[in-house]
C-alpha cells in the first residue's frame, strides 16, 4: 500500500512540473537598455516574466534570459 501511495505522489509531482513553462531567449543590441527592452518584448509577447541570466559587452551587448510563465 505504501508503494502505491509513493507511486501516486511521484506521478502527481511529475505532472505539476510539466505544467510550468520555461524558455531561454537571447537578444543583441548596442546598449544594455536596448537588449533588455528586446527581452522584455519577447516576454510580453509570450505572456511571461523574465530573469536575465547573462549579459556580455564586446562591441555590442549579447543578453540571455529565462522566460517563466
């Protein structure tokens, strides 16, 4: 009986994780503000929030963010 409850709990938790949405997006621009604006536009288009995970500046900005619904 205990193994059935454990199995049911595992199934329930695995379906919860599939319900969330996460995607990685990138943007390039000349300034940090412009790159973040592009990330924000992508997030708004998908109805998600974003968290910037990386930004590099080398003759321009390359920014990566994680979108979360």
